[in-house]
C-alpha cells in the first residue's frame, strides 16, 4: 500500500494545482455541454444499417476533436461485414490515437465508444432523443451517458491541461470505436494485431462505459459477470397447419419450447441446470467487507428499473436435451450459443485502483464503492487479456441515467465533476507511477 502523500508541501502544491484545474473546468462547462450537444445530435446508431453513415460521421467528429487536442490520430479501416440479407455494410473505422511520448511518464490508454442504441421519440421519450435537452440539471439525449458523455469528459480533462499550459502528467492513448452496441465487430482482432505495437508502451487502461450502483455515491468497478446467450429452436413439420383441422393432434413446438424454458429456473430464481453453480467463486472475507459500505437502496433500484418487484428481495445444452427427451416429442430441438462474454475481475489493490480512489475522494469528498457490475461489457476482459495491463472501469454516470432506455441522461453535475475526476486521475497515476519507479530503483540498488 502507498502513502497518501509524501509531505505537506507536496499536498499544498497539489491542492493549488487541483484548484486551478477545477476552476477552468467550472468556467468552461458551458462549452463542454455544447460539445456533448453536438455529439448527441449525430444519430450514430450502429444497429440500424441505414444509419451506418452517421456512425462513420461520428467517428470523424471524434477524430477531429482528438486532432484539435494535438493527438496523432490513426483511423483504422476494418473493411465491411455481411448482414443476414446478404448486404455488405462498411464497418466504421477504429480510432487509435496518441498524445505525448515521454518515456519518463506512464502511458494511460482510454477506451470509449461513440455509437448508440436505437432511439425514437415515439418509443416513449419525453424529448427528442437526438437533441440534448437540459431539465432540472439533467442532460437528456441518446448517448449522453452511454458513452459520448464520458468520452468527452476524458477529452475535456486533457483539454484542461493543454489550455492551462500545464505539463502533461502522463502520456495518452485512445481507442475509440463505433460498433460497441453491435458487438464491437473487428475490435478484438485489431487489439491482437496492435499488441506489440500500439499497446507496447501502455501501462494502464481506463474504461468509462458503465454506471455507479447508486444515484449519489461514486463507484469503481473491478469485475463484470459476463453472460451466455443461447438460441433454442423447436421445429415441427415444414408446413403451416390449420388449427381447425390439425389442432389437438399435433405436438405443438410452442408447447415444447415453453416447457423447456420453464425448466431452466424455479420461481425463486434458482437455476436448475446441474453443475452451473460449481464454477462460482466463494465470497472472500476481504470482498465481503467491501460490500458492507456500499450504498445500495433496493427501492431506488426498483424505481430506476421501472418494475415493482425483483426476483430477489435482499451447461445448458445437455440439460435442455435431457428435458426435451423426456417429453417424447417428435419435434426437433436445436440449441446453440451465438453470443457470450466471459466474466472479468481485477485486483483492487493495484496502483491504478488506488489512484482512482484518491481521485474520486478528491473530487467527491468520499471514498467510492468498490463494485462488481452486472453489465456484460466484454471490453475490460478483452483489454486485460490482450494487453496484460492493469484495467479499471471508472464510471461517472449515476444509476438512474437510463442507458439503453428511454430518456437517457447524464446530469450536468456528473458530467462536469466526472471531468474533474479524470483530470485528478492523471495526476494521481503520475504520482503513484513515480513512487513505484522509486521503490523499484531502491530495491535494485540494495
């Protein structure tokens, strides 16, 4: 564990620097909100084929913003992909950018995406989803929190150092994509190809593509649960049959399918598949202590989800085939797993988490909750596995931001204070990296 500050003088100078940074961010928040307004106006929906040109336009805007900061930008062409109807559609480029190459400084890589989920006013939005609208301190618009707001907040923090003519505490690298909401097509292969090149000098990876657990208290995310998506298909004959003529004498595929799905989970939510809980890690005492201080209000969580009751109040293919065989049905069963994301967990004692904790405490005046996220974002594990570097998920959005939902928003407070957190994070990473190098040199001398 590292000391919080090496001396009172360093604390004083650091405080003065932070004050200068915070003042700039506060004074320029209107401009930062205008930047978000410009980005939200782009319908960069990566799911709808007819909007792909807008995603590509959004990538160009992001590249221009980075160039304006002085970054070297490489927009990597990933070619095209084929849609189910046979149509070939161009993939948006992935931005690989860098700013600063001082070998004496640590290099921090930020990942974000600028594509969004589909949104239409008649889906139930109170405002036009592509017109950033401020109501009671909240900035409503598709992509405001997922993920255009956090991407811009990081860039705003970089801009602050440049505008104040402050020495950059770290070197920056950026990975910005436009297909996250559609499965990040082509990204993993690109990361593999760049492992020994673009990522060779990266020390830390920061991702801000999730939310706090609370509406009020900040959080650091050190794990995600992953998921497994199965496609279950029951097929009868190859003809459409009239219910009046054949109803009652046919083994209905729908009946089989309902029975199969009903067999997976009991009314309490317990998964009935044998052995599925065998791989669940035992809760350690260290992690259990983390949970004790987490701010989590069940009623608030219900309100955020829009439901009145949760299921809980406080290997799969083989199983389905077994259940199906007992039904003696003449229909055909097909089970496949087209999509999955492995779980991810990081070490909360890693210097990157210590730096982030300090940054959050400086800005929000309280320690963050350390949480594992229910989100199945595969990107954290992807970066950690490929780069073999420290990875953190550092959200700045609140639990009620409504990502993927109607009336998505980020509060002005979270957007601006989140910009401050990122700026302080740069300073804290620099300090800790220096302490690590100093400790390493001392050990070598001894």
